[in-house]
């Protein structure tokens, strides 16, 4: 077994970045650039931040994937055997990339996908805890799309969903810290309990 140490220096500006042992996503506190931990070290990823809704005052930021994708919903069969119309089109998803219970992860992802969040410059402060890979984020996107179809009132029996990623960026999500340890998303108002 060989051990290889990787310097956590920003690939864009060279500043030192900090992270926990399980982190694989990083934001530079100096220039705001995003990076992922790859086989050959840190790799630059385009980054952005979501703006808080008016009247909300974020106190902390957490990492996410902002994914654009072409989504095709096809072969949508109801419980009575009739086929219903599917859909196709471009969609944008924001998938939290830090440790959350699955129910909170899905609820926040769905709320962020439904809302029209505005992008801004990444804040120059610590944004840590990025533990969700892009591949896992795409799996959650498929879960959200299928869940949206299941929740429609027409008694769905089966459906085929195809999600083709067309782009991705790292995104910083603003949160308000609550006294009981929960976080309220400053974009959507959804309250979560990070692990």
C-alpha cells in the first residue's frame, strides 16, 4: 500500500485550503475558486454561490453541485395500462453536497430545483464539508425526477427517465444557523439537520 499526500493549495491562486479527511470538494477562501479532489490532486471546477432571498441573513455556507441536464420522461404508463404523455427539456438542479439525512437531502434538492435561485460570487470564507461526488449527485437528480413523476395524481405504474448532464459547477448555498443546531436554507426556507 502506498500513501500519497496531496497539498490542499488552490489550483487557481495557490492559497491554502482546509478540509476534513472525508472532504472531496473545496472552495478557496481567498479567490472563491472551486476544486474537486481527483486522482492527480485538486482539479479546478467552475464555482458560484446562490443569493439569499430578501430578508434572510445567512451566517454559514455549505457546498452543493449545480447541475444542468437534459431530462427525458418517456414510456409513462398508468396503473390502468394507459400510456400518458411524457416530457423533455433542459432543467437545472442544485444538489447539496454535504452530509444530510436522505429525506432532508431530497427535500432541499427538490425545493432548490423548483426555485429560481440567482447566482452570485462565492463568498470569501470557509465553505467546508463537501463529501458528495458528482456521480452521486447525478443519482440524486434521477431520484428527484422519478419522485416528481410518482407524485403526480394519475396513479403511475412505470416510467422511463433519462438524465443527461450538460454542465456542472460547484455552488455555495447560504444558510441561517438556528439555535437548536438546524440550518434554514436562506434561498428556500427549508430547514434541515446536518449530520
